[in-house]
C-alpha cells in the first residue's frame, strides 16, 4: 500500500479518468481520437486491478497478472485498429466516423 | 511526502486527460495521452510494482504512442484542426458522465474496504513463477492463449494494412483443368480423323 493514501482516493481518480475517456469516446467523431479515448478507459481500469490487489490482497498476484494481460490485449487492439484506420484512409481518404458507411465495398 | 506526490500526479493526469479529449489538434491530443500514461506509470511505482511500471512505460509510452503518432502523421495534415461536436451533444454527454461518476463515487465511498497494513514487495520473479505455474491458480493457459492472440494479431494487421493485393489474388488454374484440355484435343483429333 501507499502510505498516507487510502484506496478510495485512487478509485476516485480512476473513476474520473474513466468518465473523461467515455466523454471523449462519445463526443469525438475522428477514429484516432476515439482510439485515444479507449486507451484512457483501459488504463483507468488497469489501475483498479492493481490497486485492489495491492490494498486488499497484497500476498496474491491475480491483479498484477490480469493487468499484464489487459495491457497485452490493449496493445493488440491498438495495432489492429491502426491497421484498419490506415486501410480505411486508403479507400475513402477520410477517418471520420460520419463518412465511414460501408464495411468492405 | 507520498501524499503530495500522489496529488500532483493525479492533477497532472486529470488535466492531461481532459486536454486530450478536448484538444482540437490531433498530435497534441496524443501527446497529452502520453502524459496520462506516464502518470499511471508513476502510480505503479508508488504502489511498489516496478515491473508493471516498466511494462507501462515500454509498451504504452514506447509502443502504442509511437504507433498512434505514426498513424496520425500518415492520415492527417499536421496543422489540420478537428471539428468539434455540437454543443448540445457535448453538454448532454458531460451530464451523463457526471451522473455516472456520481453513482461510482457513492458506491466507492459507501463500501467498507478492509485495507491491510502489511507491505509485501512483489518481485519480478514472483510474477514470472505465477505466469508459468501449472498448479491450481497458475496462469500458464492464459499466457499461452495471449501468445496465440498476439501472433494472430500480427498476421491480421499485416493482411489488413496491405489491402486488396493480398486478399484478392486472381484464381489460379487448377491442375484438373489442365488435364482435361489435352483429352478434348485428342477427341477433336479423333473426330477430324473420323470425318476425313
């Protein structure tokens, strides 16, 4: 545990970050900006896993291992999303959600 | 001392996150995201998880941010400004987010957390043994599944980013068709011989 800081303060911080990410995900119409918002959401949830492991069950490792897996899945998701965005830009010359109307043809 | 460091980190992270979702310049938005990620690595360092902080710095700050900046520079002009959503949409979204935040806060502050006071340092060796342990509570199966996932993502990203050159090859001639052609020719020859 971090001395002088209770678990509720860190959980409040991650909740604030989570809802900032949700706000960005809804209001942005650019695909890359939405990807940035998704990164903020994922990171705030990862802090929750780590902090709950540290404060409530410090002798276990579940939270740390889960956060490692979440980071791996987030990296995979970002790589695929960037590939899709670049391919989309080659086809319709735009990465805006409003102009993305077709799946393949 | 830790208290002040945590509050400074939290302030930096929240301000950078708000700037990241509201900045109109694409590249600046990504750089603000970098500040958020580094702040999160700082929290891992404060919680005494050095390995996680190193992963956070290398994978996120080193890998994902570079990837996103790369795609931004490929897709946008560097001084292009993003259009902002309608004001009514922004206000409604902010209200919904504040209501959700209120629900979260009441839940967090009404739940009685039983905090332990024992400080256990998790070494990297512990995490490695847990990841490769085949006993009950070990993580060998998800570890292997995530390796297959990463391989599939690597192949998929290459195929998607290469576009239609890979996926739409002209259909090759099967050897069956090749074998049939001489037979027909022979038949024609036979027919011509018969007619002659």
